[in-house]
C-alpha cells in the first residue's frame, strides 16, 4: 500500500516519498511526516539473519513506497559499500554496562554518514522519477558533522550543487578542516559569523523565499536539503536501531521480544526521533533516553513541557549538539498533538515569535516513553576518562554525554539492556578526548600528534578520513555575516542582481 507524506503545518498537503525527499521542507515551512508509521512485515528473527543492507531494504521499502525494489536496492548497494571500514557497517561494542552502537565507520567518521551516504542516490532517483530538469541545489546548515558528510555524499554527483553553512567558531578544528578541504566542482563551504541556530534559521529563510525560488527556477535550479529535516535523512536512520536489536538477538545477548533501552546524544532531535519511529514500527524499545549537553533545552522540555530557546547559547566540547532550536522535535510535537497541523502550527508560531511554547498536559502524557537528562562539561570529560581507565575503550565527547546521562538514569534501578548511539569517532574530537584522559600530559601536543597518540593508547588504526586531511590544502575560504547568507547563495549560483 502506498505511503504518502503530509506537512506538519497543513493537513491538505499530500506528496509521495520521492517528492518529499526532493523538496526537503514543505512550502508552508512544515516538515514532511508519513501519514502513518508502517509496521515491520518481517519478524525480528528473520531480520537477525540479514546483513545491514538487507535490513535497510526491509525497513526502507515500507516508507519509500514509490521506489521500485530495483531502485531502492541500487541506492542501498551504492551507499553501504567500501566507503565503510567494516562490513558490519554499524558494529556493537560492549563496555561500561551497555552496548555502544558505533555509527562512525563511514567516510567522515560520524553518524551522519549512515544517512548521507544514501541520500544523494535517493535524491537523484527521485529527480528521475519526477521528471525534474532543474539542477538540485543542496542547501544545508551544519553544527559540524552533517556538512562534511553531505559534502562527501554529493561531491561531483551530476545534476547537483551543495552549499554548506557552518558557524565559523563553533566546530572542532578537525571538523572544520574536513569541510574546508572538500574536493568537488559542485561543493561550496561558507563559515558564518554566528552560531548553528543562526545558520539553520538563515537556511530556513532562504527556503521560504518564494521570489528567490522563482529566480532559481528561471536559472534552472531548485533547492533541497540534506539536513535531518529531510525525510530522506530520517528514514535511513531508523534502520540502525532495528539492526542493533536484531544483532543483539543473533548474538544471543537478548531474547526475541525482550525490551531494550536506547540512549541518544541529542541536538536537532532527528537521531532519537528515528529510534521513536523504530519503536512505533514494532521494535521492542522500553525507554528512549534523550541526552543533552549544557545547552539543555530538550532536558528542560521533557522536565516541564515548556520548550524555551530564550537562554544563553553555550559552546561545548560536543559542538554537534550545541543547538537551541531542535528542528525535528516538530515531528514529535505533531504526533503527540493528535497529528493536528493546526495545533502544531500554533506552537511553532509561538516558538518563532516568542522563542517558547508550552504543550498541554495530554500531550505531556504522550511523552512517557522518553527520559531526558543532561551532562555538564565536567561530567562529560569524567565519563571519557573513567570508561578509558576501566575498560580501555575510548569514546568521543558526544557519546560521552550519552554515557554520562545513562549512568544517571541507571541509578534509578532500571537494569534493562541498553544500546547507546555512539555518534562520532573520538578521532574527530581528539583534543577534547585527550584532555579528558590526561590534560597535563597531552596539552603541548599538536592536533595530529594527538591523533597518533590516541591511536596508540586506544589500539585503533587512525581512520582514513583523518589521514586524508593531514596535508590536504584549504579549498574553501568564504566567510560571511549571518545576514548575508542569501547574497552568498546568489553569488555562488550567479543568479539575481548580486552577481
């Protein structure tokens, strides 16, 4: 049965999966959501005998119903291949009383690779299906990882251009080096003077500019997004939660139907939303544990029912989570509001105009499967140090936020087996990781000396993604004010009067 997609802000909108992937964001500013969450049509036991790609097909076919089996299998085969440094794609490592789901074995050593390795293939297939003649311009804001993963995915893909905006002083040195050394004639990277929320708001404003869309169309272009607001990002993320469960089942770590908890370090809310969708597909998940850093807007939301971005923005050692406007939360709000576009739109209007909104008691009741907490900078560092000292396993700062929050949750006495989403390689945040382990010892080392030392103490080979940027030349040097983003886009595309 074909599955259509609605806008979270307009009940009358109804598009196919491929149309939703192409548009990225609905014309009314809403996010595309499936009209229903499909239920798994294979048993968990059947899935436990499958490879990652096979599990991906069984999950994604239920959401992307206007793709033929051949089209979808081709997209999956092109995505989950030798770009990943392990045939498992997403291995599980048991440490510190939990199972760490390593989502960083792709080309850019962060979890965004899991979806962004397939999105270009989904998008170009979608363009053909819908007879799109325009070139697709991927416009994306990044807090550090999406940018590089999207750039790597779309580099030199015919019929596309990609423009990435990132906060100039809000990403790690390795994250920035990965982006500004990106090759590809169709890739553009721009630092902005501001934070991630400024970049994200600027991108949304550009998407919502109808006059610009008309000028773009006349020039043979149309925008789409590689951010987690794109349903083509969200659907592939559901796969790895289901894969982690069935691998635990195959390894006899759990029994068929046994419930697990899932812990996700959360910024824009897409990654934990994917786990929520997996639960609604029938995956036996008990608690969805939402871990925040010191920008704890989500912790406060789960604690009070009030979402309030009117607060100090903090730069932390887990920069991909330094976010005060969690865009994907809108998809959850829409669902707990009884899938009422009107109710959701009113709350999103409050957020835009007042910087806050409050959900109703009945909506809060729908959040009982979630637990929210946060980790301070000190708690994050202490967790990296203690897990290394006790087990020899080294985790990055974002994963450490999740592990620290899980330790707090576990104090409540819940012994349910737990999967922690390990969202980035420690090599991506080497300085913060090594400072946590022994700041006095490693303080004088350069970033790449730290890389080699981390490799030695963790007994892990330096990822190719890091080797590639040791001596790579800087190819992107654009920097602009947050108010100049539209002008920069026009200049890049050579359209409008600002050429």
